[in-house]
């Protein structure tokens, strides 16, 4: 019986170029006649990789079947890596597989090519955030979809932060058509980039949420999820649940 878990470990911890050498070796040789030293030299492996491959080889004498199993797991790993997700948090912690909220947001902005949608309860005193947006191409479409509470109080400050930002739109809840007895607050905090990645988080776009609070979210580059989320919000805009506060500036 081929050890699938051992093959998965080998694939995850061996560079692709070496995996290709292993596949060629398994297909063209009777590996049962080779010593561990010969396998290590032939496949250019580390001692750990060699020991693992030898253990895997002991489970079958059929090199073709083993190479097929390795190829299948390589394809599965490639597919999984393309549909990735990651924990994103604000707080005082050290954890290698968790991203900090502000770092992930700025990384997403840097990767944007044509559109950024910011859905949130509010954006407040985020000068560095707007600086990053202003560094993008003037062709970039930037959409803010925000809650209406305290809108009049903070909108001028947000406009000042936006400053020279060109291609932007701001939407808020349409209270004339959707009073609070029909629609409560917009409490979502989401950033969607190019309809192919999104961050769903508890964090508002505020300095406190970026630096002091304990906030938790999930980032994903699953295009189906990102596109679906975008379609829902854009559909609400079409239905006038959210109305535009500003017209897009001409370039």
C-alpha cells in the first residue's frame, strides 16, 4: 500500500525541480536495486528527502504507479495553493502563519490592477491608507460603501484624506427608501480587490482597529467567493439600497 501521507510530506517539502527528477528516476529505473546513497545522488536529494523517498519506495515495487501517485498529489497541492486563505489579525502576537491586518490590507492595495471595493462601518484617520491609494494608477476604480451613521460628521475629513485621489465613488445607505425599521446598519468590513481576492474582518478602517484592538478576519483569493461578494454589493447599488454621495472626478 502506497503511503499517501508520506508522499504528501515529500511533495510539500521538496522543490518542484527535484520532484521532476524523482519522477523521471521512478519511471526509467528499477529503484529496488538502488541503495539509498545511489538514490540520493541520482535524484540530488537531501538526506531527509532520501530517507523519506526510500520509505515510500518500500511500499511498492511499481515505479509507474508511484510516479502517478506523486504527480496526482503535486496537482492537488498546486490547486490548493491557488485557492488559499489566511488568518488576519490585529493584536500583540507572534505567529508565522498569521498576517497583521494593516500589512495584509496594504499588500492587497499594492496588488490591485483595476478595482478596489471598500465596504465598512467607517473610515477614520487613515492617512497612510489614503496615501497608498493615491500611489496607484489613476485608472484604478476605488469604491467606498459605508454606513450612514455620523456620515455628516466625518465625511469632510474623509474628503480631505481623499484629496487628489481621482477615480473614486462613495456610497451610503439610502435612508429615504430604506429607513432603519427596514434596514439596520451596514456592519460588514470587507475589502475586495479585482474580484479575485477579499478580506472579511472585524476591523474598521481606523488606527485603533489597525494598532490597538484585537481584530480577526480571513483573507481569501478564491475568485468565486470574491466575485460573488462583489456581485451582491453591486446589485444592492443597482437597487438603490446604497446611493452615491460623490460623482467620479474627471481626469
